[in-house]
C-alpha cells in the first residue's frame, strides 16, 4: 500500500516543485502579482519570474497564444 501511495505522489506534477516554487504558486493562487509575491517573499521580481518559469517547465506548460500558463499552473495547484 505504501508503494502505491508513494508512486501516486511522485506521479503528480506538483510533487516535482521545490518548496519555494510551491510557495510562489500558492501566492499566485491568491491572485498576487509578481511584485506582490516578491515583496511577500522578500525576493526580487526577477527571482519570482525565474520561479514561475521553472513552475511552467515542471508542469509541462509551454508558451501558447491560446492558454494562460499562470492560470493553468494555479488550476493544477488547486486541483492537487
């Protein structure tokens, strides 16, 4: 049983996020801008941008004209 639970946890894309990335996506889910996230986490906006790009990559969210990756990342977070 524990093997099944462990396997399921690693199959979830959010399981690949670092704690810092999870913090960023949770603040995104609160509707915060990059500037607000940076202020809350006491990091630069550039660092927030790097974290969000990493989140998009880890969640397999390529750039698209039809989809908003930020919203898709938040939906993935909320559905986990």
